C-alpha cells in the first residue's frame, strides 16, 4: 500500500494487510490439553500464496456452536425470576456466571471464530492485539474516573424511579420498543432480571431508553421506515456522572465518517482518471445487528441496564412493580466507545476484504462464500449514458490501483474497474466482503444454535445492494460512478426540504427539531462545503435552545439562510461532480493583499493585476482582516473572468494574509458587497481596470 492509514484499503501491487511489513506481537492463546485443534498455518508478510493457503484452511475449519447458557432468554416474568435466581447463586456477580459457563453464547467472543483460527490469518494486522483482547476478555470501556458506591446507589435509585424518555412511552410507540426489546432478549443480547435483581446486581447502573425514527430498505431497495431503541448513556449530564461522561475519550480512536467517504470518492476518481470511459462497479454490504455482535465485559454490561415492561404487566404507566431489568451484554446504541470498538473489528474485515480482492490466487467459483447464491448478478447502465471525466487530482494513488474495499462501522463497500481485462477482479469484488465476514465471524450453525441467531450479513439488504452496479448508496449518498457524481437521495431531499419549509412557516421550533435539522444540513455540507458558512446562526440557535430547554425563534437572517438552504438541497439532489469534492490540482493560482487604504490582486495564471482604493468611510468601516477577506472574494471573481482553462470544474489556489474569519467579518463583507452591487462581480466592476501583464 502507498498509504499507512488504517482505513485505506486499496488494491495495489502490494496489499497493506496481507503483506504487512512488520509483525505485531500477539499473546499466546492457552488451550486445554485434552483438546486438539487443527493446525492452521500462518504466512509471512509478502507471501500471497501463503496468505491464500491460510484463507482456505480457515474457511474449511468448522466452529462448534456454543452451548446453552444458564440464563433463560425469554421475554417473560418467569425468565426474569429464573435469571435473578441464577445471579443470586453467584452473589449477583455477572462475571462469575459468565466465567462458570465457558463455551456458551454468553461467553466473550461467541459471535466470532475462536482466536486459534483467527490468529494465523489476522496476526499481521495493526489492530489484531486490540481485536484479540476485546474478543477474549470482553470490551471494557476506558473510564477516566469511577463513581463511589454511595453515588452509584443514589443514581441507580433515581434513574429507576424516573423511568424512560417520553419518546419510548408514547401510546403508539410503546409497542415498537417492546418488539425491539423482545428481539434483543430472544437473540441472547440482553438478560432479563427482576427490578430487585437490578438493585442487587454488582456495579449496576440504569439509564433511560428512547426511540428514534430511521429509514432502511427492503429486498427491492425501496425505502421503508424503521425504529431504533437508543440507550441514553449520557443521562445525568449535569452531574458529570453518566457512563459516557466518565469515559476517557483520549483513549479511543476517532471514527470519522468523512474520511471513509473521502477515501471512496478519491478511489473512484483515481480509477476514472487512469481509465477514462471505462465502467466502475460497486456493491455494498451491511453487517446485521452490528453492535450486538460484540460482547462487553461483565462489569461494563452491568452499567448498561434498561428498565422495560412486559405486555401483560402494563397497567397504564411504567413503574418498578411492572418492570423488568434488561442487562445488555453487547455493545449498546448510545455509548461513546461503541463506534471505536466496533470499527476495530469492521476495519479488520474491510482490510481482509481488500486483500481477498487483490489475491489473484482466489477463484470465487472454486472457493465461494456461503452467500454466493444470494448475491445478485452485476447490473450495468446502458452504453449510451456518457462517462463523467475526472480532472487532475492533487493526491494520487498507485498507478496499478484498480479497486478497493472500504467502509464505516457496519457499512462496507467494494469498488472495482470493469473491463475485459479485469474479469477476475470483478468476480472477486462480488464476494470479497462477504467472504471476509465468513472468515472472521462464526458461521451460522442453523439448527445447532442454542438460541436464535441472525445471519451476520443482512440478506434483505444484500438482495437490494449486494450486486455490483454503477449506482450505489453509501453512507447516505447516491454515488453514480458512470456520471462521476454524488447526490442526495430523493427521500432525504424531500425530508430535509419539508422540515425547512415547516420551520419557515412556524417561525418558532423546538430545540429537538432544530438539533435534527442542523444534523441533516451538516450532512449536506460534505458535498457543498460552502454551506457551512450558512450554518453558524443555526448552530447558535441550537446551542441557545439546548441550554435553556426552550423553543427557538428564527430571525430574518436565519430565515434567509434556510431559504438559501432550499437551493443548496436542490443542487445536492441533482448531483455534485466528484471533481468538486476530491482534492484537486489547482487550475489557477492568484494572490491578493489588503492595506488600510485599499486592496489588490494578481494572478500569474491569467497575467491580470487589479487594485481598488477604499473611500475614507470604507477605511474606517472595516477591520484589516475583513479587507483581506474582501480582497480574496473580489480577486476570485475578477480572475475567473480571465481564466482560459478548458477545465469544466476550475480549482483556484488563492494566497493572502487573511486570518481565520469571525462571523462579524463575514457580516461586514456581505454588507460591503451588498452595498456595492449585491454581488462580488458588481463590486469588481468598480475596481481599477484590470491590467493584463506580459
């Protein structure tokens, strides 16, 4: 690999993970003397043939299904009583129960292949040691501080009395929460116990749950609504004693969506630049029940308890008398360490998928993944649809790069060049991520499972998105590799624009709705970076409404920002060229400067120089930094009028002394330009006649 970034998974002459140049030390996994495991041979970095031999050995090695746990995973009062009795035998210490029932589906790492199978395959990966420790010992949150026993007991009592968030208790929403809670229990992710058992459980902490509206897709790719229960592990913010507030975030790796999307777009752009007029195919895979596949350590699980009630216990309101505690033994939706910890596993999966994609020794027809018969056949757009051109980028990948695997948390994507010469690559691309998941996660034992266990891959989504094609939705964006564009999907455009219109009609909006709107528009800022400037007033309103817990009133300037955002959303829906998003090589370079008395600029690319002298009033009206900013804007307008570059997506590199601009600077600049002609181009006409230098 040409890059050492842990999330970069491109197919090059040498693949980053299988040919890793250094060996990461791993701990030895002790085994019982009476058990003989098949010998799986490892490989040396750079040995492609050895890598594939290890892949074949792991794929052929069976994984025994875990035995039943002493707990009963039924959503019933009887199961809660039974499980509480089990805990009582072990002094209400969950760790003792888990340690005393090895090899059960409650054992740490039961969703994965055992370490003795994974170590030969993954030991060269930079994250293997952390992966191994989390698998063997359970995930432990890196707490910066602990609360004392008196505080814990007081907090536990208060949260049990308070109950859950209103979003989960609404009459028409309660059934959805019950259904999702039941699923967690029946899949073995949560242990139901009595309220008294919660109070007596070692290290127990209770946090409220809420319900969120989300969208997903069916097997035909149609957008359908879904519900998700969230565990508010940030509750008790004011005291600083919640689970999330006690976590030391400096010990976690940042899981940043933008980098994954940026890598994928740069990869697609690179392939098109090197292979103009050639198809690029992509497919997407979704890890089902992603967070629930990883166990947390018993002491951490005890801190993530939710209270809920059974249908036959409901008496019109939630109370301790009609509630049971659900001890979540897997990663919850709502904990700050969860994205980082799951990415440790998922990025390893995507890296392995990238190595399988690069492994020419692998023939998927001879060694298919278990999902080969389910994955749809490739779909290609009509030949008469034009190919978007890729302009020169300022960063480059290896010339031999023709595909790659990347992903973010539970979404994986494969990108591959589609030509007559890359038929083998396309064959591997269809199954690379699916095969990697099969090699890392424990295969489904079907009738031998002691408890209901969903497949690791979402088959429903695989039917809709798993086939290679030139259109793919990744991380909420529709990528068109034929036109080389990124667009906001129609359903998101309708939802976002409808919410903006509702805000404009209402003038006053709740802090919760404003928070949702800011999050949505921030999503759009990825493809329209200039939109971030028109987020400042909305963010200030969001903060003010959150601090005061009141409604926010939209002033005229904020309303004008929202109306402009309707225009931005239309552009995002219609599609933005990937050329405008990737790091580009500048097509024009220019300079500008400002003094107390005026501004001026020059471009060696166009040979045009200009200047403007401020009036006495203007000299006093603006700070020097504001004058610098005005110079940047005006110079860009003037130089664009003389730009002779044939590039349809010009990229300007501008050098000036402007500092980081304060909102006041933007406001002063806007007022100045508006006063001159309502536009920078109108003001530019008043500059001293530009001179073309020779």
